[in-house]
C-alpha cells in the first residue's frame, strides 16, 4: 500500500506551531465594514493592509447600486457566462470598462485570479513563450502553468535581463507579462523600456493592473496612462477587488483578442458568472473613479507622506512608488512578532514572509486608502516607530 494521501496534512504543523506562540496573523475575523478602521474581536483597529485604495468599498452609491442589482436580477446568475450566466449588466459594465481604459473590448471574469488563469493559459500555446518578471503575482504564475507554453522569467524590472530572454526566444511567439504596480514591492513596471524591447523583438505586452487601475494615471486608467502609452499596452488585466470595491476581473484588448479569450478561457467557461450584487458595485465604482478624482490625489499624497515618514524613522521602504509601502523588517519571526504587538496596540497590518519574499527579507506590507485621516496615519506612524525600535528594525 502507498502512503496515505493525507499524511502531509497530518504532518503539517507550521500553522499550529505559530498559533501556539500567539503570533499567528492569518484569518482574523473582521466584524465590521472594510474602512480605515475595522472591528476585530470587538475592538477597533486602524487598518494599514487593505486594497480598498479609493475607499469605495463602503461608499453609499456603491452599496446602493449593489442592492439595486440584487433586487433586479436576484442573488445569482446560476451558471457560466458562456451559457445562461450573462446578463445585460455584465455587458454594460464590460462596455463601460473598455471605454474607460480605451480598448476596443473587455471581458469580465468572476475574479481577478480567474482572469489571469483564463487569459494567459489560452493565449500562449505549445512552442510559445511567456516572458515574465520574477516578481509577478501568483495568479500570473498559475495562468502560465496551466498553459502548454513555456515560462521564462527575468530579474525584477531588469531590462538587460529581459532583453537577454527576448533574444534567446525571438524565433517564437512571445508574451511579456508584468504587474503594473508590483503587489508586494509597490514599485512600477518600466513600461517604456518593456514596450520598446517588445517592439524590437516582436513580442506582445500583457499588464496586470490590479493595483494600478483607479490609482495612477491622471484619470486612474493605470500604467498606460501614467506613461502616456495606452496604445502600447496590448492586453490590460484589472481586478475589481481593489479600487473598484467589489470582486471580478477584467481583460481588455482588441476585439478579436477578447473574442478569442471569451471562447477559449476555461476559467470563464467552466465557472459561474459574477453575481449581480458585485457587477452593480463595479458599475457604480467605475463612475466614482471618474467623478471623484480627488480620492486618487489624496491617496497618493498619503502614500508619499507615509513613505517619507517611514524613511525618516530609518525604515527601508525599498523602491515603492505607490500606495503600497513595504517595510523590510528581517526574519519571518520578527515580522510575526511585530504584527502581534501592532495588533495589540490597535493597528491591523500584514506581515509578508517566506516563501513570498527571500529568506531574511520579510516585510510589513503597508497600504493606504484615500479615506485614511491624518489621525489614522499619525497613529500608524507612532505605533510603527515604537514597535520598530522594540524589535531593533530601526534605531
Ligand atoms: C497583481 C495581482 N493580480 C491579480 C490578483 C488577483 O485578483 P483577485 O484577488 O481579485 O482575484 C491580485 C490579488 O491580490 C493581485 O495582487
């Protein structure tokens, strides 16, 4: 008889061991809406780990649109987009999104993760190649793994290494895949150089704008707008679970590319469509991204203020250029301990540890919302100063 398939589960003790120490930071139950403050175990915590960048997840207009969509269409579409699960609201939001980002067409998946799985796995086939930045999001890696194509990676934002890979694979069809804003590092892809190299070697460019849509570019259209290069972004992916205050994922591109993905992406065809409540929320959030630009301006002011303040305390914020400001703290254990003390002091933060980061380079990933007040921000800074000193991360 072979080994019991469950033996790995029985042997798995990392989480239980961490729970025994009191430093387990995961799966905490939020008992309130997701704003700059949340309630956990009956206590208020100031949040510094949310992706609710524009603060729209509890905006009255977004809630109203979500409720109205539920009342009109019910709670579920009970099937795949491909079959019975598409309604007119899905199509309205796809058209609105495509128009917003200046692409011919867009398609709405059930999550951002599904969009990367579905689009990437069907776009790159046998004898074709993904060339991805080493630090792309896990959902991109999963999409590449599901494809029959080959995946090669270049060093993070290193254009010399990218060109080396493009030269090596130039005889094959190639898709360069990067995050617009990198989800842990908070830095921005070097799109001007990527685009130049893509054209030189005949590759296409796919940009995951999960953290950049609504956030950067004068109108919040993301990386393409930020660099004034929207035409050069062959495929744009975005999620609705961050600035758009909902859940769902978009892929936008030329009409024929979207048509191909629509009929070949297994994560669209073989899963149920996004429920009306979520689509209604996206619809209203997209309007607010356009009509309330002050949110984006406020958000970036906050991010810059926090980055400067952390640096003046002695924290290493790496190359952050966005509302994601990672603070390098050292070992996994230091990150877990800092998380615990911050939590007890009233700050809800996120430790990011190995294997998500290299050994010894764990971070506290801080991220900001347009709705953080000065008093929230000062509270966060005061607590990080105290805790950073306590654990010897800053002097
Ligand atoms: C860069 C990036 N891409 C894709 C996703 C997946 O999006 P979703 O969580 O909406 O499925 C995330 C989510 O964290 C992300 O950070």
